[in-house]
C-alpha cells in the first residue's frame, strides 16, 4: 500500500453508504482526487468537521484499491467564507470538477483557487473578488489551450476603444463593421479589464458574458451553478 499526502480543498461529497461518503478534492500535488471517507456520517467521526466549505485540508490517503481511501484529514487553514459568497464557491467547485479529468495535475489552479478562497471573507470588497474570479476564468481558459487575446481581434489588429466588437468561442474577438446588435460591445471594456479597471458595470457584464460563453463551449453544456446568478 502506498501512502500519499497533499494539501487539498473539498469540492463535493456524496453518499456512498449509510455511514460513508465519496468526496472529491482539489489537491495541490495530485489534481482532482475522488476518495472514500469511511464512517464520515457517524456521530463523532473524525471527518465530520471537513464536510463543510471553508477549509484548506491536509489529507493522507492510500491507493491500494481503485477506490482510494482517506485515512487522515486535518484542517490546515480555516477560511471564514461570507454567506453571500457561497454561490461563487459552488460555481468554482462545479467548474473545476467538470473541466478536469480525474487526478489531472493542476498545481497552478490550486494556487489560484487558494487565493480566491482567501478573498471570500467578510473583509473583502465584492469588486476585488469579482475581478479575481474573472482573472481565474481567463487563466483557466488559456491554460486549457482555448485562450484568446483581449487586446487584439481575430485578424491580429489592436482593439480600438470606440470600435464595436462581438465574441465567438471559435473566432475570438472580431469587429462589427456596420450597425449595432444587442450582443455587441465597445473595445474599451476589454482594454479596461486587461488593465485592471473593473468598476464599470457594463465592463463586468461584457467580460462575464465572454468567459461564460467560452467555458460553456469547452464544457459542451451550461453549469448547474449558473442558476444562482443573474
């Protein structure tokens, strides 16, 4: 039996038996890990305090069988997540689970996720968290090989602040030659995002829409967590 150890965040847990659960973790060293928590539903279980959001964990597990088993799990860092940010956490967890295959090595995503978790407290401004979330999505899209340049259009020309543009997951950003349609947007929204300016509500709407469309094209479907957002 080989023992493995890693820092981890709990992404999801589901019933396995009357007393046990299968948990999905985002680990620092081994990517996505699905493992059995024996007796986690029993009163007084040593795993009871990890089945709620807001903790960075240190886990130890064995890979003797196809279904891996967690035998030690300690809280490494407690994160007081603001109730209003729980929907963001639900979205992030579902996105990561559906994007990555089992045990795909994604240390950079772990680091970014850890930083986002630290922003989900009562002390942080919504604007900072939203900008960080959009940056997380953009890096994720790029790291998966579906990236696009928000400072250039599909033919390599620089984005013009007052030009009208459209977005397609296949083409990226492309110019709208004549007239306006409902989904078009001005180039300055893209440039503002890239320079870290994210206070304008229309800029937020444009960037959110672009990344949502891109991620759904990668996944091939809409995330269930979208129902919690406008």
